[in-house]
């Protein structure tokens, strides 16, 4: 029986002592790790070998972390955990609005970082495997089934659920969801998403009473936890 591949992580951190500390903890947890201290080198490293996850500091020399984030996401959908000393809410929200898979503020415990990295990787593995969620989507027929029960969804509600289910646990900003909901790209209010989410929740809760599957993140958007 072949062994599962060792997850490969890219740590982007310009504080040398902190980078070494993170590398030691992550390697001890069973990960393969490469450290980079300059934002300008990240995209080349990703093209050379795509990591399973990037631990990305926002305050970097050469090229800022938010710009690096956009560079990477324009090429590949790699899980990214943002790390920064910036604790203001606006900085956290910018990271989440860009689609970060998680966000950690300094100072932090290296053990916490390891735990958060494992959690993000587990979410991604479950999403790829599509197991044990009870949710099945047929995009060719716009049909959705939850726990063996058909969900009577409108086309817009189906596209909403499909977008959220594409990456369970990831926060989708309202603007991103709007782009996915209307194929004709009509101009509508961000609050239109809230209305569709409300209707979708009712239909999901009819099958799973008391189980809030679609979570709102104040000021950012929505995520599916299933």
C-alpha cells in the first residue's frame, strides 16, 4: 500500500528567526517546508513547484503580501493562510475579502499555526473527495440533493450553493458571489445575495433542522460549513 504524499508548504516570512521556528514546528508535524523571505520570489517558486498551502506574511520586502496573494491566485487556486502583525479589523477584512483560507495575527503560538494549517488542508481534502457531506450537485441538470432529499432550488440558488460548495469553509465575498449568480452579469445590489442566501438557508434547514450550513461573516460574505 503506497503512502500518502507529504504535504509541501511554502512559508513566506522575512523575519529569519520566526521563519526558522515555523519551519521547525511544521517539519516536526510531518510537512515538507520551503521558506522565502522576499515577496518577489514567491510566484517563481509556485511555478517551479506548486505547494499544497502557502503561509503568507503580509509585510514583506520587495512585493507586499496582498500583491503576492493576487499574483498567486491569478495563476492557481492554492490554499493561503495569511499571517501579519496588523491587527486592525480593516486589514483582517481585506485579507478575507481577497479569499484567504485563514488569517493569523502575530504574536501567535507556532502550535496554533500548525493546527490551523492542518485544518485548512483537511477542509481542502474533504472538498476534493466530496465524501461525508451528504450534498450532491448535478450542474448539467441544476439538481441538488442533500442527505438523499432533493432540494427544489431556483437556478440562482443552485449557482449560489454550487459556488459555496466548491470550497467549503472558504469565505466568499458578496461581490464574488454576484459574479457567479447571474450569467448575464446584470447590475444588482450586494444585498441581493443576502436575499438568496436567506431562501437557500430555509431549504437546507428543511432537511437539516437546526443545522446552519451557510454562515455569514460580518462585513465580508458567506461560507458553507458542511
